[in-house]
């Protein structure tokens, strides 16, 4: 992280909260955070008093946020976690995934679970110590699931499952309370529940409720006491209602949401994090690589339904945060989903807002990230052109900065 005085100068800066551009802004950055914002014509630090990053000719936005990421391990093709991979191998993959994500302009992620318990927390610690480069991370530590549920590693007959791959398996309320507490004490700062079956987990049905309201309520109550939010994986309509009415912070996926679920989410101010791009990737790669027919059938049953439900929820006023389920598709393509949000109902500025100020609020990190404002981290992404007109420009960042450090610089030579 930068520790000396830095001036990020030139270009035009977007405030996603208002949609307004401000030209010729200067950001004064000290110790990674924005200390002051200088308008056009205001005096800049004297020559030599600060390092200068010149972003003239670029459109500058706050660093983007992916509220549903899985950085640890390799791509989860066909929904089969590799039980024979070591923690070191999975962590090494996580290091590469973190760098790809950061260079894509996503300076913050909410990592909503790894099969190998608390390995995401270790990755975050290495990033925070400056040993590796990656985004700011909010970590779930594990995925809490019932035995045989959508978040359990079941393996093959006769193959023992290491204990760290079963950290999130719970059987009753006491188990739930112990597990939530153990994860938070281990460094998790969000809790992830698998409330329904999953598309990529064999032997589970997306509309089955795997954690009923009493267990979800225990998780929410315990997490609240410990100062963290709960994110609920829920595809099926009843599972979505259970999650929202039980007080979770966000519903992940929301594929088969119905009107009653939308009403519950509005009433309880529950965030929806809908991964609208994943279905296309799963269909393309699954067909190419011969994934199980049952997996592709579940994907087909949820993809368009999810997109239709997203549009209905958006029109009804459900709060939306940007999350992509990275780790299903290759890391570094996180911005590709922005165009899907626009295609299914958002204006470009709304999609940008979902990936900045709104995602920051969903995470409870509005005082840290999501806007270029005094006191927040100096995290930014700069592009050529106007992403409020063409949101796909954010798939091609020219410059990415995190805490004042430039992690990507693809500026064009000036004439």
C-alpha cells in the first residue's frame, strides 16, 4: 500500500450515487485513503511534494465490487470439488485468481465460501500483509449446509473426506450456533448458508429447502450477535421466502423467485445478488466438456427463470447488489455480467451503482469502498469512453488502482 502523498489527477470522475461526472478532479491520497478531493482550478501539491498519477483522457470510477466470488481453488467444473488437492495447491490457485480479479477492476470481493474451511481467510491475510496482490476480501470461511446438502463434499465411495472440507456441515440448532461462532472466531466476516439445493452439486434439487427457517433464524441471530451479516444461497421459491423472512442480508442467485418471495424481500429489505451470466457459461462449457445431464438440466431450468425473476424484482424495488459467482467461470471476467444486468432491465448507471455504492452497502462497507470520497480507500478503475453509455467498456480497464497503488496500467501512448 502507498504510504506517501499521492495525487491522482486529471480525467473525469463518476459519482455512481448521483450519476454525475466531475471533470478535472484531483484526489489527494495518504496511506491508501482519500484525504481530499480537489476540483477544477484548485491548487495541486507543489512539484515533488507528491507522486502523481495522470489520468487525463480517462473516465474514472470507484473500484468495482463483486459480492459473490469464490477465489480459492480451480474452476469448479461439473460441480466436483477436488478432494485430492492440497491446501497449498488450492491457495496457490487463489493467489492467481485474486490477481486476475484485481486487474479486472474489482478491488473488493465478498468471498462467499470455500469447501476447504477458512482458506479464504488465509488468502485475505496474505493480501493484507502485502505478500500477494488481490482485492479487499470479505470472507465466509465455509459454506454452512446440512449433511448431504448443496454445500457438502461427499466424495466417492471409500474415499475419506478431510475434516477441513466438512467444517460447514450442521445437523441441528446447537451445531449451527457452534459453527457460526467458530467461523467468525476463525476470521470470517460474513456467514454463507446453503438454504436450497444447488445447480452444480450432484444429487440436490434447486427447489428443495435444505435449511428450514428455525436453523436459518439461529444462524442470523448468532451472526448478528457477532456483528456479521448472513448471505443465503437460495434458488427455489420457498427457500427464498424462508431466507428473506428469517432476516438474511442477501439472497444469492434467487433463480426461481415468485411474487411472494419478491414481496418478502421488499418487506425485509433483503438484497438480491443474481449471477445472470453464469447460466450461459455453464451451458457452453458443460455441453463442450460433457458435464452430467442432470447438471445441464438444472442449469436450463434456472437460467432464463432467474433473468425473468430479476426483472420482476427490479421493477418491484428489491435492492440489488452485483455478484457474479466467479469461480464457476474464469476469474477476471467479472465485468462481463454488467451487460447482462442492462439487458434484463437496468440502465447502465444502475448496473454500475449495483457494482459500487449498492454492493458496498450490502457488505456493510459503505465507509470504506464504493465511492471516491474523503475517508474511503483510493480504489479506482479508469477506462476510455463513457461506461454510463456503454457498460461493456468496463470489461477493458486501462488503469486499476487499489489504495493508491497502480495494479494495472494499459494507458495508450499520447500523440
